[in-house]
C-alpha cells in the first residue's frame, strides 16, 4: 500500500509555479511526515505543465529534482486540465470532456510523464474525470466519441506494458452531478460503451476506477456496497482518493439550533469550487440533488429541506469528525479501508483535500504543510491499525 497526498492542493499553472509550490509545501510535508525516507506524492500537472515537461531535458531535470528532495511520484491526478486555483473554477474543471481530442492528448502526455518518473518496476495510476458534466445528458455521438478516446488510452497503456513492462492504469473517478456519478453509472458505462466492440481484456486491465470516498458519501452510497458492486462487475479499483465531505444533520435540530447550523453552512458557500449538495429528507424515497450549495441554501430560506440530512461536496481535512454543529463523513474512510480488504486489491491511496485554501479559517492549520502532514499521519495510523 502506498499512501501520499494529491498536490492539486497547490497552484500550478506552469512548471515553474508547480515546482516552486512543491518546494515550499511538499518538501516541508515530507520533513514532518517522512524525514528519513522518500515520501509518496500524487502529482497534479496541468496541461501547460505537462507540455513543458515534454520539452527536451525538462522531464529528466524535474525527475532528478524530485529524487533529490525525496518526493516519490506513484500516481497522477489527471482530472483538472487547466488552472485549478483560478478565482472561479466551478464547472470549468470538467473541461475538456472525454469526447474532445484535447483531453485524450493531455492524458497521453501524462502517461509518458508518469512512466519516466516512476522507479523501475513500479506500477502507476492516473485518475481522470467521469466523461463530462451530466446535465444536459450528452448526445449519443458524444458518448461514443468519449468511449473511443478511452479505448485509445487503454491500447496505449497495453503497448507500454508490452514494450517496457510498465503497468499504468487510467482510473475514472465518479463525481456527483457528472455523467458518471454513481457506481451503477460506472458499471453501465463499462457495459454499454467501453466493452462492446473492444478487447475486453485490455479494457478491464487498463481502465479502472478511482474511488473517491467523499463523492460516494455525498451520494449516500455505502462504501462497502460500492466496492462490492465493482468486484461483482469485474471492474478494478486502481486508486482510492481519501477524502471527507461535510454533513449537516438538520433533522436532528430544531429552532435556533437549525438556524445556527444553516448559518455555519453558509461559510462553506465559496466562489471557487462547485459544492454539489445532496439532501435526503426524512421519509422521502429519493434524495434531491443541487449543483451547488448556494442553491440548496436558497431553498432552505423558503422553509424547505429542513427535516433532512445534507451532504456537501466540500473536501474537509480527513481527521475532522465534527466542527460546530456540522459533521464530517470521516467514518466512511474507515469503512472504505475495511471494505477494500475484502473487495478490492487497492495499492494506491491518495489523500485529496484540495480545498484547504477556501476552508473557513477556524478549520485551517498554522501552515498548509502542517495541515497536510496531520492528515497523512492520521490516515497512516488508521491504515496501520486496520492492515497490521
């Protein structure tokens, strides 16, 4: 099992900024967490950064610098393509889609980069977006184009392993609101789009799932059910992103307590990232989905959605259990680890709390490195206890 953190928490429009932020933050995290041994890192490299690394001598220089600093790449986050720390990201993070050539070319570049960064004999993984945003439903031709591009990646990965012995898998990451947002969506995507008219062995080996604990929690999907369903469908889980969502148990409160809970929730309604919100009302058969937290808050001001539990896609530090009247879905991380022992041979775990910069101040640590180190130490201790 390899445990690291995802560097999409750091800005990185180009290679210079990426390396500067790794030098400022990741090197300090390593000092706090792993002073005497290399520390795994899940790198996020924007398309611009990847393009620079594909130029002559840039990648060997970057690889040598990482090795000198004791930073050991093992996985890449290939989801955000552009500036993930611009003032407003929201739906832009889902562009380009998997039907567009730019997404394919970016991912092929990441494969080449990861292959050259990995130590000899090591396997790698790359996470990617779940096709595109889900509303309105994409046209059939768009979905077929996306499937064709993903199969092209699988073919490239198969050739890489045949020619070099290097195994890398591309891991599709379900996310609330996207075309693939639930486990059932992922299984249908494989069965209806990826597997027909393809080499099934190649698709199943090189196209897998990135299971984000927070995303499943927001969708009210039990972690064990998710991993059990993938196992039954013959779909591999190549990577787990260790993350925690915000939970607002409004049904447990009344009067002033409920008002205070909603007031606290408003501090999470920030402008940079999309915070999809799912509301499960007491006695209701189906949950209600809101693209962003402010939309749910606006409805609550009309007296709706109050006798319910809210779950919000806002990645909070994974060691938090409760803060004020709000809670985190921290217990789902432990449930995922337990289920993975039974239903998935997961080797890559990546702590992915990218929202440190937009957290309410009360939840921040004195430094970003201290916060990330606290998360890694908490998860390492949990994993060691559960996998002695």
